[in-house]
């Protein structure tokens, strides 16, 4: 039979006969699908939420010279990024990311006007940025377990997830993954929001052996290069312990413990971690900086001044790791944690003038009532750029502007140069 004859024959095939029972079953299936869709919509991330795109962000030319002064460009309230559980002012794509109780916005770095707005009738638990996305965590019936990611540059939805989470939550990124943790539970997510690891409480253990695992209180965590360092307070321990895990084990519910160290300490902060070692601040009871091997052995310890503020975010450059203890700024080698210099009087996390030409003065450090221009090689102060108001906790150089978290507000400064 030719191709045309086959088509003609096919067009003559009599449709299947449908009985009243067939029609009733079909209608029932349609109703089930519609009801299921309504239930998912009412209980999921799309219900009672709005995502509006207002335009595109603009960017000023990169800062290639040392500023001699600053001019206030705009100020926007962002209480969520001022929380102790957050790392301060955030950026994603081409936008500055801010948030309050029910709203997250992507702002134009030049004008401060919103380029997109995401709003819900639920409370915002936490906010972070990674992979060019704003990662928003919302309170729901299962705790702070509704996660919606939004592309910073376009305001489009990204990957989402939902799980049963203990509260409160802190989320942070070491660059490779997102860590989300609360008092007795920690999860690690990759860029598509798929979980790669869970520690602690699990609502529905998959294996009987999981029900008998010791649940420890999780106090701090840091991830880098797929290695996870966790500070825990476990039943029966006199002090705290550092546990080092593979952030991407073969099974997310089967943690791969690489090493552990019990510390006779009351406060511990994981400053940095690599594939081979971790850098800690510990008070036991005297304040010390410790370098711990992945197997859990202390390889270096140094007595330091007591930190006035812990769990601050770190700043990583290609060669350095900068850590602020609330009163001082430390510069460590990013690879082996060798201490290079300490700057006294630093009250927050610095920003980097990464496009600066022919000058070592590329570090902007928050100090009392000012931003200090600092030589990144030796930590010496070059000049002060006066800034009024509360202390700045974090600086980001972004879109040709200098953006700062100042108490519950995000402020943008336009650099002024010596012409």
C-alpha cells in the first residue's frame, strides 16, 4: 500500500465507541486532576504570592580608581539582611537583594528602585544569594521549609523546594552549595535545590537504624570545596565538637563523617574550611585560632584577642580569606590559613575594589563612622571616607557602586574621585 493510500485508510478508521461508563470515568478523572491542582496551588509556593517585574537594572562603569569621598545615592530598609542569621547586604545577577517580613526585592544598584518584587502572605525566614539567584526561605505549616529561588537579573522563578524544617533557620553558601540549618537539623542543597545531605532530625527516617542516631544541637557550619564543617553540642559532651563531613555523600541520608574533634570550649566559630583542614575561632576558655586537619587533629593554635561578634560572614578572594571578629579584621591565606595581617578597629566585613588599576589599596573596610581605604597587601589604612549613622556590618562593591549594610538599612554610595 502506498503512503497516500495508508493515510486515506487511517482517516477512515471508525472512532472508538464511548459508553456512558467511559464518559463518567473520564469526568471523574478530570475532577480529580482539577482538585489536585487546586490543592497544590493553595498549599504550594504559588498561592497568595506575587512576582512582578518592573524593568531592568542599570550598572555604572566599574570603579578603576581610588575614591576620595562618598556620596549617598539611596537608602532602602532591609531588616531581614540585618538579622544575626544573615550575612548582610546581598547581590544576585545585576540586582541588589533586600527583604523584609513579607517581601523580597531586586534593586537597581544605581537608583535603588525595584526591578522586581516578590511578595507573599507568609513570613520570610531567611535570605541568601547563590548562582545568580535570590534564595528565599518562607515560614509555612511545616516550619521554615518553603524555598523559592528567583533569578536576580530577570526576576524569573528558579528552582524551588519544600520540606519539613526546624526553626529558626540560617542559610549560607560557601560557593559550591547552600547550607540550611536550625537547632537540630542541617541540610545541604545544590544549585537545582536538590538535597545532597541531611544531618540531625528527619521527620521520616528511611531506615530503622536512623531512628537511633544521636541528635546534636547545631551551632555553626561552613562549607567549601564540597567539605562541610559543623560545630555541634552533643548529649554527654562537656564542651563542643567539630565534625567534618563530605557535603555530597553517596546517599543524602547517610552522612560521610571524615573527622571529628572534641573541644573543651564554650564558643566556636568555623571561619574557613578546605578539602584538607578547617580554621576555627574557639574560646576554651581563652580565645584561640585553631587549624584542624580533616581527620580531626589540631595542627596549629594561636592565642588571640576575644571576639566581640561571632558567626559573621567571611570574604574570599582568589588568594585571601578575610574574617571580622567585630573589632578586628584578619587576613588569612585562602589555601593554608596562614595569618598575614590584622587590622584593628574594623567593625565589619570588607568589600573589594576588584577593578582597581595599578594600586594595592583595593580593600574597603567598615570602621567607626567611616569606610577605610586599606592596602590589601599589608592592612595599612590609606584614608577614611566619612559615613554617618550606625556601624556598617558589610560592604559589597557592585555595579559601580559601594553598597553597605548599615543596621536595618542598605545604603548605596557613589564614589567621588580626585579629578
